[in-house]
């Protein structure tokens, strides 16, 4: 078996566990930094290792356009391509097709779209998306879904959820027929002594309607995926709504498989989702905010642009032990940001990732020690 | 004494030595990476340390405009400001005033100029420039000179050289009167048990005219600087001319003090300058070329933009042991560059600096072992 999930401890609904992929083990709950184009913008891979990053997210839509699936397949898969020798997860490209590209036509078969780069015409279906994900060779790949927009009427959300359910089946069938085409299939199978393929996760949709979410969860679970994600969140709805949907949907997903909420959240929110029983999360927030000079600290957010930091020789966060906080002052980081120096982005990103990863590390420790419910990490 | 230079070995005219500054020792011959705004663009300070960078160059003109001398003085000097706890050298700002700013008026007293950032009006004289350099607190600082343009008539070059000679005297006098105002004066004096100040270097000008260079060298040396630089090169003249001027001027500079050629050169050229007896060099070439995708290798230059590298899983340079070449492929680096990812700049810069620093390391070793004349490093 190439993918397995083991529960180690629970504390209320919160869970600590681990799963094994062909490129190594991941301890949960886990936060996955986003490395859209096979790079976490500005941060070298050895620094990601030092930070304790366990698994990265890459975007299929972006890598499909640049450098192309063929190129990455030829080079042995995305882990070898980016010299990141640990697990990687790719989304299906669905979310980006709907949010980034000029969408041309949505049919039962799939979506025709124009590249946001050069306007060229492309087509994604469950089959072509899965072919791309198999070709890229991430350890965990996602079924091709339609991300329902917000707001959406009940009728629209139902149609969209049903399309996603049909596409989930087609994603699963295509994957079963082609899973041995992953670039590292032979190498990893030989190395690990059993057949090694990717793990395919299904995605629950249903907009903001509890009964549609329930039906989506049931239909998705019935297909037999290796893990389950809740999609269609962080699309503009109020934060309480996101929490409500996660809270209602998590109990409908099998407890013996990883549960992943896509595209969340703030440092406070990721702790709350763990409390609801979520095992995996990804979010552009720490990396994107860093590029805009917004830093997360144990005392709240800090905007490094602010003139008050011009002569402040304190670290970003006196409680943080990351390599940025133990070396550089706010004054220096403000100077770099104000001067539009590239090092500003590099150092800000390293700090924000350290903040997120430290929170998850403490959360996991307190779940295992049984203290999680009472020890809410300050963030 | 806060600055001393010791010769260790010679091999023909080439020299290996070391000098001591308040922030540590530097082994020569040495290549100094350029960190204009108190950052080597994109490279964190711990990576510079790993690369074996011994001393950095910062630009007075840029730091004077942003974040300002007062700010850096307040924070304890540029070493503390940028958290680089080794030696730093600042130029006088003269070169940038003449090349970057909108020059308003040159008089005997100094130059009035407009900032290239916001057009604000400023004035640099030997006294104000030295005040800025003392305020920033680099270990080695440069006299304020006029960098003669190329081409220049004999008469123009003579006038310019004479102005530089008078400004050298004024720089020296100002420095002697104010050298105890360097931000770390008390701390370093207490720490090291003797009076610690900066080292002031004089600059030889004279355009492309050997007799003017000779006169400039004599007048500069007579003032009693801690080291001597050859300025006014790499201003557009043919490369053979640069070599000729260095070759003629080096023997006119005292052998018991460091000899520094400003603003050179290619990997091949820096070896040739060592061969002429040069101890110190700085150049934007490795860092600037990296930002344009131009990489230096033991087999010559490599343009990472080139489509031929799209599926090339070799390192930039199979003979290089840097952290980029031991981890990443040309295909990945090309993808980063083509996608305008910030990590391209970071990794390209690390490699190019490693290439320069490795050359200098081998050059130094072969001078000490006496094999330098025959062992021309391939570059």
C-alpha cells in the first residue's frame, strides 16, 4: 500500500496522526505552504527543510502552463524537478481555471479556458486534469471539481455539486486506469518493495447549503478515495460561514482517512479547524502577506512598512526562534521593504512560515499530551 | 592600532596576506561582493557566511539617501544594522554622485546633486562624505574623489586628478579630527583593549595618462593613508587599457599596505589583477549578471534563459561544489528564471558569488604554495 494514515491521539475532536507517502512521512495536523510554480516564492528548499516543512502544495494549472507536464515528467516528477525530496500535493487545477483564466465554456465533459499568460486555448476535464497530476507526480493529488462561486443560489449550488460528484467518479476511474504512469512508479516500487502510486483525494462541494454538503460528502466518500477535502471555501463568504460548513461537514468524513480543508486560514483559524478535526490545511496567507510586509507575531500582526519601526532594533517577534527573528531587527527589515529589496520578501516569508509551522507543531504536541483543549496557542 | 596589513607570501608580483579590522580579519587577495543598500540583493547574511564572504562593500551614496546616516549611526553602525558581524568597506559616494544622480554643480568645495530617488537637493564634499562614512561605521572607508570620465582630454584629466589630490588631503584631515565619532568606537576600543577606529584609504586618479597616474600616486601616498585604491577604471575604457593602468600604477603604491582596484572585473580579470599585485577587488558583475540569468562556470558563461536547458538535469557547473550546483538542475533554474520567480535571483546570485570566491580561494592557496604562476585557474 502506498498511502496509509494512522491516528495517534485525539483531544476532543482534534486529532494527531501521521500518513506515509512514497516520498516520506507527514505528521498531522499539518500546514502545507503553497509553492505554486514549484517554488515557495523566494525561499530555497534547504531553508524550507530547516523550517520543518513536511509537505508542499504545487498548483497543477500553473505547472501545466509552465514548464509543462511533459517536461516535469521527463525529469522524473516534480520532487526531482524542484529538488524537494519530501512529499508534495497538487490541486487539480480546477480552482485556478475558474478563478484565474478566461473561462470559455463549461460542459458536462469539462472546461475550455484561455491561459492567463498568453491567451492560448486549453481544455481541462477530469481525465486531462488527472493525466496532468499523474504526469507531475505529486504524492497526493486531488480529484477535478467545480468550485462553486459565492454567493450561489440553491439550484446553482446543487447542479455544481452534482457535476463535481460525477467528475469525482471520472477522476477516480481515470486514476485507477493510469496510476502506474506516475514518473517514479518503478523507482519507488523497487525501492520500497511494494507497488507505489499516488494517493487520490476527493473533494466535497455544495456551497453554503448543509444538505448539499451532506449529499456531496456521502457521494464522495462512497467512491473510495484515500482522503477527503472540503473545497469551495474561502471564496468570499463570511468567516463564520466557513467555520460552520467545516463544523458540519467534518463528522461526515471517515475518521480513518485524512481530512483536508483547502485554502485556509489565519493563524487563529488553523487552530480552530484542528479543533474541529481537520488534519491538513494549505493557505497562501503566510507567504502572500509576507510579500506585502505583513508579519504574523505572537502579539498579533505587524506591518513592517510602518515608519515607527525605522529605528526599532527589536526582532519581529521576541518570542520567535526563527532564523530571521534571531538575527535581524525590525529596522533592517523595514529598510529592506522600503527599498524594495528582494531580501525583504525572502526574510519576511521565512518568518511567517516559521510562525505557522510553530503553531502547528505546538498544536500537535498539545493534542498528544492531552492539553490541546485548554492550551490555545496565542497567535 | 586598529588596522594592520601583513604579507604572508608572494609569487612573482602576486601577494597573499591578511589585514585586521575592528570587525575581524580578512585574508587577501580578496573579492568583495557589493551590497549596495546593506544587502547583497536576495542573499541572506548566513548564506554569505557559508559562502566564505570575508568583507562586503556598501555604497555610501545609497545608504545616505536610504535609510539615512543618522538611522544607521543610531543603530550602532552598518554591521549591526544589517546583522553582518564581519568587516565592511564603504566607498565615498563620489562615483555614484557622478554616475547616478543629476549633478548640479561641481566646485572646489564639493558637488551639489539631486537624489536619483526623489530629486531632492544634496551636497557632498570631502567633509560631508567622510562624516557620512564615519557615521555609517564601515571598517574601511574611502577618501572622497572625483571619478574622471572616459574619454577625457589630458587637461581635463589633470584638473580632475589635482582636485582629487586636494580632496584626499581634506578627507584625511577631516577623518583625523573626527575618527572617534564612529558608532562602535567605545565598544570596540573597550573590547579589543586599544583605540579602534576605521581605516581610511586614498584613491589614485589620473584618467588614462601614465604620468598623471604617477603624480596622483605620489601625492596620495604622501598623505599617509592605511591603504590605496586605483579608481577611475571600468568607466568605459577598453579592457587592455584598464590592465595597462593597473600594471603601471601598482608598483607606485607601498607594498606594505593593501592595494585595491575598484570596480573590477570578470573571473579571468580578477586573476590577472592578482598577478599584478592587487590585494582587493569589488565588482557588481557576479551579482548583477546573476539577476540577468548569466552564470559563470568553469567552462565559461552560461545563459540560463536559453531554451536548450529546459530539460537539462545537470547542475550549472559540474565542477562547482556550491549549494546551488549540488542541489538544483539547469532545467529548474531555467524554469525559475523564465517564470520570473524571485528564487531565480537568489540561487543564481549564490552560485556566481561561489564561483568568484572559489577562484580567489584557489588563487590564494596557489600563491602560498608557490604554484600560482603556473596554475591559472580556469574560469
